[in-house]
């Protein structure tokens, strides 16, 4: 007999990533982490990035740094991960390391205004007014 | 168009991938993709449609609809 059958796909990978993202945005960090942990072990950079963001939300800086670095091992060109790692460094005032990440982002996407803004913050922190002027002219 | 202040606020408060992708140039295309998928979902209630809708609503930061469609992606009826 042909008809509609109930298809239950509790392992829908993409839907779980969305759900974890929703919980993360709502700052329900433990729930977001639980959803991500139910994914298969071979995680892509997007999942590792989310793990990093959750750790960052929980103020677990070394864990966050670990996940962002793992994500970059999987995909060194993932701009979002590199931005997040830069922001993490910036948050903990590791200015030089943050600068390296934003410079790499700008090398791949020269028009990335978020990265430019963060570089400007770094130049301000370093009192590097010359570069700040160059950046503001090109923004 | 966003004011400088709200743009700065947006940049500083949303660091994750979804907000980075949610640039002005992609918003129009996301809206039209959502409209098309919603039409499709009425006649063909397949899981992948809800998964795609969940991802698109996430890009638009509509958390409620993203959650609704993500949940439908787990248990929806399919031909």
C-alpha cells in the first residue's frame, strides 16, 4: 500500500547544527553542547567552530582556543573560525596573536569590514596611528 | 540602511558565522529562497525542505522559525 510514511530522521546532521546554533544564540550553552555532542565524531569546521563559540560563551578560553584551532586544522580557509579566534585573542588582550588572525582574514577577503574594524582596534591599542589612518581611508 | 551605531553594535554582538554570512548583498536572495521553499513545503512536505528553511532562517537570525523547521526536519512526514 502506497501512502505517506512517517520518516523520522533523528540524526539529521544539518538540522542538529541549526538547533545547536539556536540554543547558542539563546545562551543555552549546555543544551547547545549536548546537541553537538550527539553528532558523529568526525566533525567539520562549522561544528568545531560552534563548540568554540559555546566555550567562549562559557568563558572557557583555553577550550575555545582549542576548538577554533582544531577547526582551522580541518579548514584553514574558514574565515569565520579565524575571525572568532582573533576575537578570542582580542578578548584576552593577546593583541599580537589577534592581529595575525585578522591579517590572515584580510589577506583572503580584503574587503572584510569586520576584520578591518578589529585591526583598527588593535592599531589603536598599539597606538599605531599611521596604520589606523590607512585603514580608515580604505574602509 | 543601518546606522553606524547599530552596525557597530551588530558587529560587536554577533561574532558567529551566521551573522558574518548575513551581509546586505545576500539578504534579498535569502528572502526569495525562503519564499520559494515555503511554497514548496505546502505541496511537498519533505525533510530536506525544512532543513534548508531552518538554515536560511538561521542566516536571517530568526531563531524561532529556525528552531521550528529544524525540529520538523527530525520528524516530518515524507512520501
